[in-house]
């Protein structure tokens, strides 16, 4: 019996060390949405999202070696009474390093919007304040909720990197869901 107790104590100690190491890695590579505001007018919902984006060393290294990273912001509108999804929109932004000019490029996927920056921190600052719009059409009066999250799209990485990025905690770049109430009624 005393040998079993020592073995269990050793297991608990190893597990707690592993959990501490994993939580430290997740914290440095975390995306966080700080502010989420939504307004409705004439069938259109405008969403303002302010977020903090920090890339892990592995993501920075991949970026500097020519791997483009795609950051996705998913926005969902749902009815508060029924908790049903009414509409959704996804914004995708590609972050790329250009070694010849030593600049970082942020492009909005699906549009021709492109911006170049001399430093990575400037490119991440551009991505930290986003405005998205969704055509929701005519909505009945009531209370709604706008949900948003941002994440690094691992599926857009080159095929040899996808599986390691799926399991490596240094590649976990995702925010928690943020929410903002939205009331639609007379005069809004």
C-alpha cells in the first residue's frame, strides 16, 4: 500500500506540472475579444470588434518562413427568446510576411482590401479593430444577441503543418465567445 500512495503522489505531481506548462503556453498564444458592439438599422447589423491578438513563437516563426496565417472572426446573431440562430457572417483575414520588402501584409479574404505594415505589431494592431456588417433583413421586434469569436484557421495552413498544428498547444489561437445584446424595437 505505501508504494501505491507514492505512485499516486508522483502521478498527481507530474500531471500538475504538465497542466501548468500547458496553461502557460495557451496564455501566450491567446486571442481575446475585449469589446463587441452591435447596432441595427434598416435591416443591416454593424458589428465593431476590438480584440487582442498574440501569436506564439511557432506561429511567428512559420509566418517569417513564408507560411500565411488566416485569422477568422465569426459573428452570429441569435434570438434571445428562442436561442435560434438568425444570421451569421464570417470575416477572414490573411496575414503574410513579405521577405523582399520586409513588410507584413494583411488582406481581407474575398475582397481586394490590402494593407502593408513595417512591423508585425502594426499588422496585429490593424486586426485588433474590425468592423463587420451583415444584412439581416427585416427582423421582428425583440431582444437579440450578437456572438463573436476569433481564431487562427489551421485548415488553411499547408497540409504538412495541419496535423501538428491541430495537437500542439502552441498553435491554439482562439478566443472565447464574446456577446453583446441587441434590442430591436420601435425607433431603433
